[in-house]
């Protein structure tokens, strides 16, 4: 099937037109995928959340550590053309993000869920669970644009569930996935 990129921001998004057999044109906004990580202390029934300033919200939000698998659309396209497995790239990136944002060394992960937005917006998020991890002695290694601060704390499962229900976690599709994960723990 022929695909034509009709608009690209040059960095993160592109708009792709896909001709249908009946002559209609289907459009998809595509962005490189992202990752999120569930880090849990299952013995004490706690999960790690970050509290970080989000410019798009004009304030702070509670989140799972994570970020983009590729910093640019061009990097993502090069990767897609390589035929390599996206899960391997996502797993590597989620470990890097855990060290950077949360000061956690992650030695093992399992994919918990892949979140897809839908037919017209392609922005997949791969949510992993850390299976083996430890706190990093040196703490976080934040990028310049994260210097406003990312606070890291473990919260009781019940407290996290309440934060999700009350809307304190505003990345809603990840909040739902975390709620699903919490329900599997009980």
C-alpha cells in the first residue's frame, strides 16, 4: 500500500496519507513510541512514582518514569526501516530512563502492556514492569530540560489507586494501565 508523508514537524510528528481501494484517503498522525516503567516494592506493597513539572499542564503531575524511545521521527523511521525488534529498543530505553529520572538500576523487565491510541493517531507506549532493580547510589541523572526537578517516591498501592481515581495522575492512559496492574497485585 502506498503511503505519502504530507506534513512533518521535522522532529516528532508526521501526517501520513494512506490511499484506500475505494479512493478515500485515510490520514494518520504518527509519533515515535514511548516507554513507561512500573517499579514496585511488592513486599511492602509500594510503587514508585515521579512528581514532575509538566509545561503542558502548567503544574505538577504524578507519573511512571519513562520517555521517548527515539528523540526524533527521523531516528524512528531509520529504526523502522532496519527491521529490528521495537521491544528490544524499548526495553533498553526504559532501563536508561529509570536510571536518569528515578535513580534506579533496572536489571530485568517484562512487558506489561502496549498502549495504542487508535486508528488516526499512532503513538504507542510500552509499559514495562521492573522484575529486578536496585536504587542507584548516585541518584538521578536529569537532562537539562528536566532540571525543574523530578521528585521520586514510593507510594502505597492504595494511595496510588486513590491518586489515579482522584485525577492526580493526569497521563490518563498510563493511569488506567497502572490501575490494571494494581488490581493484578491483589
